[in-house]
C-alpha cells in the first residue's frame, strides 16, 4: 500500500479537519514548555528539538532574544498538525496535551522517533555532545525539518549544520521531489511570503549528497510554516494558506515514516 492510498485527500477534508482543530486547540494563549514527554509506544509522536541559546546571543537580525526560540509556536503548532494528521490519514498519531515530545539533540530517546522539528535555527547552538548526537540521529535514518528562519539567520543555520554534517550540500528543492508527493500532491512551491518581500525557498540535504538518496533534512527558509499551523483556528490566517501549510506538514511526516 502506498502512502497516498491511506485516504484520498481533498481541500474539503482539510477545511473540515481545521474546524475540528478550532475546538481542540483552545483560545490561543501562550503556553510555556512543560514536561510531558511520552515513551515510544508505536504511534507517531511529533518531536520538537530543544537547544540552548548562548548567553547574550542574537539571531542574524541582531535582536537579542529572551524567550525560547526553539519553542516558538509550541504547543499549538504540533497539536493542530497532529489533529490534522489524525483527521486525514490512518497514521494514528499520538495526541497528548502538549502535542508531542521535546527532546535535546543528544538524547538517546530521539532515535526512537523518525521525525524531528526545529524552530528558529538562526538562534541554534550546540555542545559537542549534541553535535555528535544529532549527527548519529540523521545518519541512522532520522528526518529533520528546520522552520521559521529568514534572511541573515541563514548564516548561523549553515554554520551549525556544518558542525553536524561538515560535507553537507544544501540543495534548493523543486516540487518534483517525492517529499512533496508523499501524501498530498504539491505541484508548486510558490507560497505567499510570510516575511515579504522575502521569497520562501526549500532546501534539502541528501544522504551522501546524492539527490537520488534519502532526504535527511528539509529547511523552510524565509518561511514559518509552523505559524500557519499554530494560528489556523483563530481566523488570523486565511484558510487557504493554512491548508497549504498543513499539506507540507503532513507530507513531511509521511515521508519521514516511509523513507
């Protein structure tokens, strides 16, 4: 059975699921990260990566951050995406109050979960143990999504990534790649800019730098897909944009579980 045979997806299905999300997600209040990880039990669990931000560090835009960039959109983004996954696929994802797990880059438990998500890598820093832990995760089959970064944030993202995979080649993706067809067919990567006038772009890192091999990493540059997930039930984001963002999220998850 192919992934797309789980269910014939339609825009109507997404809109209906989004209505369910509106009931599930709450009122839009900010929720600080809290303990609540679940042990591996066979279901898909959205896994968010936690990283330290060096004392006094700023992102590429020069602004200092006092919040937790890695927790941006938490937990509503993962709760809403997980609800959509449950509505439109047979993936049977775990739906907990926090939407998923939060793990450090060198946590051995990370190897139990094929999908990982990092927010705002413009502020990302690592210890050497975390470098080695994330490298092992990716080399052993993990799939990592970078999201919510733009402009000069690229410099820190690439610097940290090369600590993990020194020889990695970042390749601009086209809509022809299977990750964009693993459940929904996304035939164009043109999206309304989250940060105008910057153009959203998608970059990938492939195993052995061979585009015919497994996609290990995808980076949503000049974009913030998680923001669309977070606010999809509030009326602040047009439904068509939320639908497109959910298509990317569902495809990333399905690709991670089948490759």
